[in-house]
C-alpha cells in the first residue's frame, strides 16, 4: 500500500501553512491569509482520525471577523511530528501552551472537536492563565464522560466498543488504514447526519480524511490518544489527571452539541455544569457529531459570540 506523503495535507487555499516548534516537536499550523498578527488568537483543535482541514470554514470566517484563527495538526497527525510518546493529557496541554507562546501570545481562545475538545479542557484546567475561553464541539468534560460510561448504559454502548477495540496492538492500525482508509469514512457516516452525507462536501471530506489517516504513523498516533484515555483510568497517572481536571473553571465556556450525535449523548454533555456552572450550551438541530462541518455557519456564529465574551 502506498502511503501519502505528509505534505499532501498542505492544501492550497485562502490560507498559509507554517511549521511551528513547541514543546519539543514540530507542528503544522494553518492560518487564513491576511490575518493580523496582533489580533486575538483562536486555536482550533481537530478530533480523532482527522486533521486541520476539519476547521476550514471557521478558519476563514473567524479571520474575516477580525481574529487570528490558527488550525493545527495535533501531535501525531497530518504533517506534524509523530513522536512515539506524549499522547497523555499533560503533554497535550503542554503542546497547546507551547504553541500559544510560540505564536507570540500570552493567552488564546481554544476550540476543539471530540479529542481536540478534551485537550481544551485539559489546557484550561492545567494552565488557566493561558486560556481566555474554550469552545467544545461534541466534547464533554472528561470526568462527565467517564461517569456517563459507567452509569449510563446508552452512552456506554455508544462509546465503549470503540475504546475496547482500539486497545489491542497493531490490529486497529491495520483496520483504520486498509482499503484506503475506508473505516474512517465509515466512522464519519455513522456519526453524521444523512443530510450532510448526501452533499458533495461530505464526499470531499471523507476522501481527505481517508488519505490523511494513511500517512505513515498517523493511525498509530491517533489510536494512542484513545489508548491513553482508556488505560490511564486504571493507573496512577490517570487518577492524578482526573484530580487535576476536577476544578471549576471561571472562564467563558461554550458547548456545541449536535442534536443527532449518536456518539456523545445530550445527557452526558448536560453534566458539564458541575465544572462550568455558567457554561452556555447550544444545540444544532439536524446535525450529528461533526457539527462544525455539518452546520459551519451556525457554529461559527456561536464561536464569534464566545470570542466576544
């Protein structure tokens, strides 16, 4: 099987591609052309089996509204470095802090989808002075998610089979990459709305994600996020991490949830108020787990409200 070169994720468009060194590795970052270097910073973090392209709509629209929006390939993804370690919550939060500083800022608004949202939660709790506000798309607080898996049979059925399947070595990597990454498109179909799936944009998005997951090392690194999240629950480092997460955040927090999301259930997201009492919840009707791509205009509008708080 021919593996795509990492540079294949550097698509042309109304944006620029850069390499930024932070926390000991190199990150591929993308920002819209013409963004003022002193505008408020918004960092966009993608989810599982994805890459910066997930935020293409918000990248340009936030910039047009006067913000410096930067979408990144997380550690292990796309054209960012793929080190063998560092997929724990502590290191991932350090990645974001390092990126904010490397871009010349003392704070930023963080926006994350799924796994990227969990990185937002971790960064806000571990490095509160660096985070102005956070926006989450389909990404409940990690403690709320853990409790839901234990106590809510519907959430357990939706999430746990994937986590368990990803724990064995090598087999999940082969499953994600075989048939030109068909399993990634299947995940996209299972978790998104029928309306979006019938669109031309869905076909383009699926093709881009299928290619990106086949970059050498990307599937393994993506799975390492899931493996640490599951295995750490039974280890001391995971218990320490959850203790660190168990703090009330005093910053503006926006939770965006797709009405039809079959992966992260509304009841799970609703429990976030224990850690963010002033959290603002916005439900996108007719959308699934990939809300920022299924209803980009509505999501961007909500993010702009967050940035102005």
